[in-house]
C-alpha cells in the first residue's frame, strides 16, 4: 500500500459473480482477517484495520477477529458509521489537513458497480457538507489494474486454485422450460428494453438460463463458475473447458444453439459488441455485476435494471414446483429417521452427542434419499447458548462446541440439495424439561410463524407488509429478532434467492407472486442463553382455483379464458406449506395459543403424517416417532 501510495484497501467477501457463498480461492477477506461469515467487508488503512458486518455475525466476528489488529464495526448500530461514511470522513480529514487526495484501492472484479458509485457519491457528499470548493477531490478509487488483487500477492502459492468442476445437465422434467424457450422470452424482454446484448453474471442466473448445474465450485450451491450473454443472433456460455467434459452437456448446449467461449472472453465480447454497433445497448444490472464489467459500458449504452432471468427464476413453473414438493417429502422422511435416532440416543441411551456428530448423522440420513446431491448450506446444529449465534457452525476444534443432553435445547437449521429441488428447515428440540421462559418465547415465535402462514393478501403486495405479523406477539412481550422473516429459495438452485423476501426492509418493494417460494422463519435470541427459530418453506399461490388454473395454462389478464373479475375486485394470494416436518409440542404454552392456532398445528401435523408416513416402514423408529409427533396436541 505504501509503495502504491494507497490510504486504504478494501477487501469484500465476494467473487467476480458477487456470490453469497464463494469458492475458497476467493475467500480473501477470511484469509486476511480470520472472519468467515458470508457478509462483511474488511478495510485496511495505513494505521488500522476495520471490519464491517451486520448483527447476524457480531458474535462470530468478535470471536474470530484478532482484537490486537482488527476493530469490529457493528453496522446498523447507533453511532457506527457506514463503511463509505467512515472512508469519506477519513478522506475529508486528510484533504483538510494537507490538501492531498485520499486514495482507495480496490479489485474491480470483486466489487459491484453500485459500490463504486456509492463510495464516489460519499466523497462528493463529504465535500458538499464542508467548506471546501465543490470541485475539490477529497478521495479517488484506484482499481490497480496492473497489479491485480493485493491480497493474492500476500497469499501467494498457498491460495487455492479457482475450481473448474464439470457441469451436468438439469433435465427438462425438473427445469420445466427448455433453454430455447428461456432465450426466446429473454429476447422479447430485450426488444422491449431496446437492448442488443444481455449479460448474466450471477451464477444462479447462468445455471438457470442454460439448464445446467455443478457440484464443488461453491460448497452447497449447485452452480458453476461462468458468465452468459444473449444477443439478437447468439447465445454464449463463458467457462473453463474443464466444465464441458461431459458429452451429454456438450450435446445439450449444442441442441440449444449455445456457443461456448473461454471464461475471460466475456470482457472482449462486451467491448467488441459496443465497438461494432453504434446503437448497441447492453443490459446489465449494476447491483449484480462486478465493476470490471460494468465500467466497460458507457451510461448512454447501458440498460441498468433487473435482468430478465431474475423474475423468471423466482416464479417456479409447474415442473419446478413439483420438484420442490418432492424434495420436501424426501426431507421429511430423512428428518423422521434422524430425530427418532436423536431422541433415542439422548433419552433412552442417555448419551450426550456433540453438535458435530449431530451434523454428520443428519447428513447421512439425507444422503439416503434418492436424488440427494449435498446439503443446501452448512448445517446449524446449535446447543443451548450457541443457538443465539444466528449463523453458528459447529467445529470439533472450537471452544464453543457443545454436547446435547436432556438439559438443553437444540436449534437445527439445515437443508438439502436434491436433483429436483432445494430445502431449508429449522426446528427446535428439547428432550428433557424445557424452562418456562423458553417455552413462552417458543410459543410466541410459533404464533408469529402461524400469523405469516395463514395470511391472505392481494397481488402486488410486497413482503415487508407481512413481516409485522411474524413479530407482533414478540413485540407484545418486548422482544424482537435481528434478521429477516423470509427469503426466496431456488428450485434445485441457491437456498437464498431474490428478488423477493419478507423483512422489515421496506425498500424491497418486490411483490410476492404466484409460484414464488419463500421461507417463514421468525425467531427469538437471548445472548449466552438460547436461540429459537421455526422455519418452513412456503409456496405462494392464488386463493381461487380458477386463478391457479389460468396460471398453469399460461394465461394472463386480457387473454381469452382468463377468469373475469368484477370491476375493482382484486385477486388474492395465500401460502401452501412445502416443509413436512413436525414441531415439538411439549415446547408450547397452551394458554398462550388461540383455538384457531391449535387447529392450525393439528391440521399441519395431519398433513405431515399423511404425506410422510407411507414412505416409512411401519413399526420403524422413524414411523413411531412421526406417529407420536403428529398426534393432536393435548389442549388441557
């Protein structure tokens, strides 16, 4: 930094595709700081090193960071400046002191274009609020193109290689829509936007578009490292040749009219397209594309908005939804076997079980299910106080690891990637006598869960409108939780998927739509004591059968056969439950529940038993556990 005359160097958690989870080769922030959470950015200054992260990771970051070298910036808390505010204030201070510009180094391939704009705007805002002339340049960004990523120079030969695991075909029976059909739809959108080239950077967008999946590039995410583009006359996949070793994949792409090019050719493609066409318009979402790509496109040649794949991917077609339902049935079978084993081992054998063993055994039961590929994220098996760490991950060599017995509850948040669908579920269990306070908090979380599950709401309703129903009963007790209530989930894709969600973030105005899958996971956490979360995945569907039939037939308003509505009459949505796993009834305070809420629980357990029990051998431990767990709750 001194040699390059840098005042600060920013190290985000991202890869060139801005993925939530990244390959080890791109875990530069973890290598530098020791912090392994999926969210958080490190900034190295000349005389200090800081790391910003959100409330999900406060405990983990404090535990993993070396306090002698790092300062944790708990973003979102009062009096904690944002990263851009802190840097711009530092820049202003330097300029006012010696009149010199504050230089910030970044790797343009691992920063979103929106970040570059945000920091540049922060520098301008700092000037505007000072007594300096408006043209003063207090800060500047250097992309260090001739030097590459500075962390890699420190990491050296020990840096893992970028993975090149092969693609596999995602069959049409699970995809529900061919590559050619998707390309045709995207080109229709391109024509509407007057775009001549569409660029797809996010790995799940690329996997969805080309109906391919991969294992191993990103742990627990069935995507491969690649870019994609569509022009008026060409569809191109950019990836390492090693990803195309399968003859089935080659034939699949050939039939779809897809051209393959080396991974790095994406830059030349964008440049050549712009230089060869004076009317070129490149469609690229700057929030989902790295700065190295977006800076190639002049503003007057850019269509900067959500790409056409995102809403297509979010709204599952019939085949995708059937695959999701099948995955949750498989998950229900695996969990019945697993919890039966867990309860027997704890209660009957009297053995204490480590969080790590619990994780391994659960993976083993899932792996027995047909179509299982891997977990959909690293399991959170958190005993007692560890459950208060929202994204806890057990490790045998960690001082935090605990053992489950009859004295403490456990929170298990887990999921599976199947060839046909993706799951994500959270349950709390206690195999002894739970404390009264724990039961009361659990019941309030359950009431909020039911409140979201039973909502009926008009189309065009954004997720934040529903969030209050998850928190209402906690608020009444002076409690709350720091994470969102729900996130989208991909169909045999990423377990976290946008653009929709349920959270207090009112700026996300993406409406919930028929065919979307969203989690419902309110929680309650008490530091150093316990954590509670109840999570099901939900299918968003219409209330009326006629509206659902029209959707399945591809009809939209105005088409012949579309259900007529009286003037001013709205179309309404509701949820169907996908997750088929019982909730532990001895954690519920009956007196806090209404009759309707108890009816909901009984009806849910009846549905679970009807769908899961036929797949279990009668008299097996899993069947006996499921039978007992799905009995009607004692209301006395």
